[in-house]
């Protein structure tokens, strides 16, 4: 299957396909492999780190590579989520301007340590699967989305600068993803990847709104916000979301007696939203 992504264009069909891959990481090896096989993938590998309980599933077909990070599932993942000190990213580079661009860039320590725990093996797998492919998709829900964003930034920064192979274009689709880094991180990331990074948020999903910590962390990429009526909006400010928050919280409680801030985070609540809206083009050109 060829996704045919377009820069600055959020495609709910692509999002729905990739969401299924993010969800399969919670369900086990068989589900991940079935999802990948449906996309024509013949190369598949699962990477795990026991210490951090980080899991990433990598699959490739003739033209595309899919890197799917699992989200929060057990206590060790919660410890990762709550380790919210900021640390500098220690990226390899051979260009002075790249070093200068990283000045002041800091990210969530728990997310960064979790990515580091699998990066060595993941890098080897990508060096084997990526050559000759056109696109590489970094995917994840919740914690997995944060790891996907970090991983694609690392990829785009050219951590594989020693390779002579032409690398596929990196894309990011995340779902219910928390904030990853500080303002400097946001600017650095968006300069590289904003046009190819889509952060899907379902209504009152509280995880997409933390850690806030008085502005210490910022979101990056293009936000695709689905309001309480299931309509998608691009990069809405908080004051436009407020009426949806009030209505959605009331409607969720009245319908099912559930707290929308929590209920809207499950990856399964994202499924009905995707594929209902036509793609739209981001008029901004940062």
C-alpha cells in the first residue's frame, strides 16, 4: 500500500490506517503482524527494552517503513511519563550549524530515556529496512506518540550521517500525545518537521494537554483537533476549544457516566473520528 502523504495536508484516511498500527502495539505480536501484512509488509521486527518496558514495532513494504511505538501500559511506563525533568538531547552531528541549532533544546527526560533504551537496536533495524524506501512513518498513541516525535526528530537530524544510502522522507502521525520539550525544542522541531508532523487530538483528551507545568513544555507539529461533535480543526487556540470542552464533558457524563477527560484518551475512541472528514491544507507556510 502506498500512502501518498502530502506536506501540510492532514489526511484522515492515512491517520486511520496508522492509528490501527498504534493500537495493535497494545494487543500483541499477532495483531501487529496482521496489521503490517495488510499493508504489504514483508519485513517486520519487534524491539523491546525490559528496563523501561519500551516497545517499538518496525515493518516495511516495497516503498514504506512504519515505526510504531507502544504507549503507556504498565507501571514502568507510568514512571516514564512522570519523569518530567528536562534534559538536553545528546545528538551526534558533524556540522557546526546543527550544533548551534540545538542550543537550549530540552526534552522530557522520561521520554528521552525510553527512546535511548531502544535507539541502538532501532537504528540498526532502520539501516537495514530503510534503503530504497520512499517514506518512513513514525507512529504512536499517548507515550508512544511522544517517542515517535522524538525518534523522527532524531532521524531528521541525520543521526545516520555516516550512511551513503538515500533515506526515505520522515512523517509523524501521533494520537493523544503529551508535550515533549521546551520552546526551543518546539522551534527546532517545527523548522525541520512541522509540514510533515500531524498531532491528532480527540476532544477533551487530557493527556494531550499535559505536562503543562507553567509553560515548561510546548507542543510541536500541526495539531488536528477533533471537537466534541467530531469535526476536525487545525491548530485551534484554547479559547476556541473551551465550548467544545464544556459540551463534551457534559455530554459524555450524561450519555455514559464517564469523565470525558479520561475517556477521550483511549485509542479506541479515536477510531470513529477518522475517515469522516476530507483532507484539508494548512494555509500556513512556516
